[in-house]
C-alpha cells in the first residue's frame, strides 16, 4: 500500500510540474522543496525561510547542492507535501502543526494555549532542550525524515471577528470562530465560551464574508496577507497559541550528502529560521501590513494581563486535560517537558 501511494504521489508530481525527464535526471544533491505560500520573501515567513535557506545552501556548497522551490501548493496540499518528503518524491517542506498531526499526533502538545508570555520565550523553547527532544521524537516515529528546526509561521495567534470587541471572557460568548480541523483548537474555543467551526483554509474568507462564521484565529501576518481586514471588524491580540513550522528533510536524501554538506544545510536552516522570525516581527510592526495598517480598517485591542490570565485559567486546563487523555505515554512526557520549558523561558529575562 505504501509503495502504491508512493507511485501515485510521484505521478501527481510529474503531472503537476510537467517535467518528467528533468526530475528523473536530477543529481542526488538536488533538493526539491515545497511549501504553501507565495514566492515573496517580504510577504510571508515561509518564503523568507525558503529564500534564505536556498541561497545559503547553494552558495556555501558552491552549487554542489541546489534547491528548487515549488511554492503556493503547486505540488499539492501541505499534508501531501509531508508524504512526498517521506517517499522521497521531494526532499524538503515546511510542515504546519495541522498538517503534521495525522502523521505525528504528539505534535498536539504545541496546542496548549497561553503557554508563552512573550515571543522571545518561544525562541528559547524551540531552540533548546524541548525543541531537540521534539525533533528527535519526530525522527524516531516517522523514521524517514530529518528535522532541522522550527521556523516561524508568523508569531502568536490573534482572534478577529465581526460581532464585537473581545475585551473580557464574557465578550467571547457565542461567537462562531473558525478553527483548523484539530480537536484541541475546538476545545480551546469552546472553553472560552465561543462556538468552534472547523473549516479548510480555502473556505475561510468567503465564510467570513457571508457571515457563515463570525471570526477566525491566526497570526498578524496571516490576517494581513489573507486580507481579513476586508471582512472583519475587530482584532484582539490574545497571543494564545504559537504554532511553528517543522522543517522536514527526506532522511535518505540527507544521508546521501557529505558530512560537510549536511553541516551547511543545518547552518542554512538556522539562518532561515532567524529570517522567518525577523520577517514576522517586521510585518507585525510595519505601517502597511502590520498592526498599524490593520488598525486603519479594524478596531484593535490587546487583552489586559489580568484578562489574559483569566482566559488562560479557563482554557489551559480544558485543553491540557484533552491532550493528556488522548496522548500516549511519550506524548504526555513531551507535554510535561513543554510545560516545564515554557515556564522556565517565561521566567527568564534577557541579559539580566
């Protein structure tokens, strides 16, 4: 069955790009890399990562390793990209938490809401012991991938809606919020008093426009490039979730590289991750695409520390209980490590 899936995906890839002969003749060092965003390095963190990564890989190896990028879901969905990497049809992708869940359910530990106090704490957690433990576990469970880090998808999630400003927990009551098709996200919205509506990404704008749903949750750069300010009236900076990409490389391809080339891939990945984080912060702060630009069309507010703590007290136990019930022993172990490391990072103060 796995072999049949591999053949079907390979055929889809060849049909999608119309390059059967060139794909078959690529040298072992050629990397095909797919993601689901546009090819504008200044517009989205995914291509900020990919552009920097590809440039540094090719430059540092003197062209011995080349990176061909297939953006904007040219080869299929984000979930299909993961299977393509596993099968060696492509060699790299950026896997979202939602897309990775069906392959690796323990990634659900990242759905614990209100885990981080500030964005710098996320860097410390995913670059440190927890990130290393998570990467190693993904590699063990999937067996056919290497994990080279966790690029930024755009920062903390905020909530937009078209009903009213959300300034208190009571304001959340009854608002219909689109979520990914992840039960933990649905538990989160329900715990806060809202109504969770799982929808595929392609349906979100039209559903907001027609009023089929009242709101959605995503990072600021996503709200901006998806133009949700055209169909939403209120934006609340809840900072309730942080869901990075997982950088997946086909294991067989990675092991075909020399040790020097592998080290160069890792160095390029670190720089690409820094670029994804930097662009996310730049977009958030920019006058045209960030909060200032969105505030021209939407009413923007941030939760007070007291209100955010109340949100956390309501939502975190509900989601944590769901996760502990549905994760296996190793997943619960990762969840405990995540909680410990986020608490330590939240208590840390830069250069104090």
